[in-house]
C-alpha cells in the first residue's frame, strides 16, 4: 500500500531534495531540455507542470509563487513571457520524458526531460538554426578577408617600425655589449 507516500525521496534530505528539484526545473525552463535520471525527471516533471500552470495564470501572485521556486529571475521572466503562451490552449502535459538508456558509471537509467513543442515551433526553431549557421558562415568568410587585409597592412608597416621596437633579452650598456647576468647563491644573496 502507498498510503501517504506522495513523492520520491531520491535518497536525500528534504532541503537537499528541494535544492536539486529547484535546479532541475530552472534548467528545464532555461534550456528547454535536460538530461537526468528517470526518478529525478519524474519528480521535476510534477513541479515543472505546476509552475507552467501558474505561468499561464500570469497574475502577480502567480509570478511571486514561481519566483520563490525558480532560482533565476531571467528564467522566471522567460516562463511568463515565452513558455506559458505556448500552452495557452493546452490543459496539462507540457513536458515529456524520453528514456535514453543507462549510464556507464553506475548503470542508472537516464532520460531527457523536455518541454513539448508544436510543429510550428519546431519549424521556426529549425529556420532560426539555419539562419544562424548562414550568418556564422558569412562572418567567418568576412573575418578571413579582414585578416588577410590586416596581414598585408602589417607587413607594409613592419620594416619601418623594426628600428623603433626594443629588443627582448639582456639589456645592453652604452658600449653595445650585454651586461653579465647576476648569479644567485643558496643564501639568496646576489653576487657579481
């Protein structure tokens, strides 16, 4: 019988369990997909779905309730501004757990905990990724051209600046010969 057994204890004290779950839920809202153990994912899912429901309400009391649990203010703002509107027409089932196998170290069963997205959202993200990759590629090509111009300009200036640049190494005295290096003894007193 499971009378009065509300949740998994996750082999932690109450304060540690609360901290772990707060961090998991915050990371879920921040990255929209996290990898964790199945037991932790099931516990974090309960809390995340509850907080998304508060996000859908959107009033001040709901915002304060979420801000007490989510550890970062920018993630709280993201929940109310971005994530909650995704699920305006949906009653529950905001997250999904995808099992991915066992860990090599301790053979613990792991899973992805992610926010459910509609087909339109997935298509928009795909277009954004493609646009970002094209922009990155353009920047690299433009950066290569700028580096070639810099090298060409630096090569033209270098012969003129060669005489002005101080040389590294030992300092030379007025006669142009290098001063002998000072030696150290075991006691730390300089000689010579």
